[in-house]
C-alpha cells in the first residue's frame, strides 16, 4: 500500500485522485509508462518490498493463447465511511460497496512486446445513491528492440476518474466530480540497464471534466480543461548492485482551453523540472534515496508571474530483519492547483511506514503521514494528517482478504477542521 493511497476509499472505496502537478501529468495507467522515476527506498529493499513478496505468493494462472497471456483479477470492497461529504458538522456516513474487475494482457513475439492493463470499478452507496459512480481506465505500451541496447517504445491510455470531495480545490456538486484523462507518448532508450542508460520521451496529456450540477444550477467545469505537451530526458548510471544515480530534465507547455479562468487569470504556462539524485546502500540493511533539483513555471498571467521552487526527496529504508521493514519518506515540491487567486502551492509531505510479515501469508502494515500545502501568494495553508493500519491474509492460492482502518484529519487556515474514519474489508481473487 502506498503512503498516500492513489485510490481513495473516500469515493467508493478506491477512487483515483489525480492532480495537475507543476511538473506536468504523465501517462497515468497502472503500467509504469512514463519515464522511470527514482524508486522508493522500500521498493529497492533486499529481495523487493514485503508487499511485493506478499503479492508474489498469489502465483496467478491466467490463460495463454499463443503469444498472448491474459491475467484477470476481481475484487470486492465493503467500506464504512463516517463522513462521506468531508464536512466538519452534520456528518453523514454510509456503507460503500466497490466491485472492481481488472486484467493484464501481454503479447511477446521476437523483438516486439505489448503490455496492456485495464480496470473498471463501480462504487455503490447504500444510503446516498446519488454518490454512486464508476471509474476505470485502459492503457498499454509497445516496445521494439531495434538493436542491441537500443529500444523504441510508445504508449497510450485513457481514464475516467473521480475527484475526491476532500480536495480543497474541488467542486461542490450534487454528484461526484468526474473527468477524463487521455495520455500518449513516444520515445526510446539506449544503453545497458545494469550500467548506463539514456531515456528520451515526448508525450501529451489531455484532461476534460464532465458536466456537473450544483444546488444553484450547472457548474462550469470546462475552465479546468487543458492539454500539456512534455518531454523527458533522463540519464541513469547503475552500479554496485542496487545503487544508481540519475539526472533528469522535463520541460513542458500547458495550455488551458479557456484563456481566462473564473477569476480572470490566465493559467496557461511553460516550465521545466530538473532533478538529480540516486539510491545508495549505506549498509546491507539500510537503503537511502536522495533527489534534489528545481521546478520553474512561467505563467501567461503577469499576476501569477513565474514560480521557481527547489524540489527534493529524502527516503530511508531499514530492515532490522527479513520480516520487518521501517521506511521514512519526505518530499518537497511545487504543485499546480486551482486556488482562486493563486497558481498552486508548496507541498511538504512526510510518511513513516512499518511493514511486518507475521507469517508467510500474513502481512501487517501501519503508517502515519503529514501533508502540508502552503498556497502561493496567500496566507492559506492546508494540513492533512493520516493514520492507517492494514492486515492482509492469503488463505488460498490467488485469494486474499484484507482489513483496513484509515483516519484522516484536514485543517485549512480560517476554517473548521474535519475528520473521517474509514473501515474497509476487502476480498480479491487473482485468476
């Protein structure tokens, strides 16, 4: 489980939260289709993370048709959320049933490889059916080996996503806010992944919000529709086992469909993100991840001007035993968001996580996190605190059950804080 769940329980158990980031959006599908980013320290632990080890016990069977393999999965989540509308008063709770079907499709023949994944989730609210909604997506990547250590790749994806009601920049509609995201890229890589490798990608992202009704009538969601063109140039050097160092440059240009937003600001911009860092083994049981760099975004509106902010990440992973891992991760970055009179916020996020393998087929996870967003050119800040505990048990081949408790508290400057308790029971089957 990631520290900040990409799939939020709040919107029906597992709704994706997608935010327009200052560095620009990439290809957002379950496959890692964008240029590789430095992995979390925990993922570079000896033998992989405990979650990866636990998932590896499932041994999927799937189906094979010549060069094709088909790996389906099914999941059901039952969630009790005691504050589904994220309000400080007049809280309303609900029981949420989420049915999810997903599948991986792989094709391998000679120098050609196609990997695709798809997912669809239906969120049904027992007492507030107007909140019921679906989300899903499909994406894939094609790679072709042109020559020794020279590879061409291309990818595309589309998603229908839900914006959580906890988002401080969200809409107050009568139903959940949904939007479509389309992604595509072409690129290539040269070099040996065990020594030196150079990656180059050019991509485009399109985001378009669906129409939404509010208490006062239709809500103008089209003001947030945009398209972004970006590039990624990355050089990575791998050395001494799991250690590596990299340099990455990511320019972008982002154009909104509306020249002016509802407050009369121009949000289109051009920018670049430069990052360098690596992963280093301080000890056989301690891995350190360090990155540093800067983000620069120049807005068309002179009142927004230019944003120049250092960015960085610090992560450490400690393995006191083969069955226990403790990790800490801290990230500082600029994030573009839709605050009324500001282009975005400076975001600082810290997460501490414990994973412990009680038995070979039982995994316990606990984490705490603090996320603070300071709005640029504004005294406003938003702080979110989280505490989570999860127990997973694999009781048969490919069948896993999980119990998860999540506590969330959010505080904004000048506003009454709210909190929520979420309890989820999950059953999933990998075929």
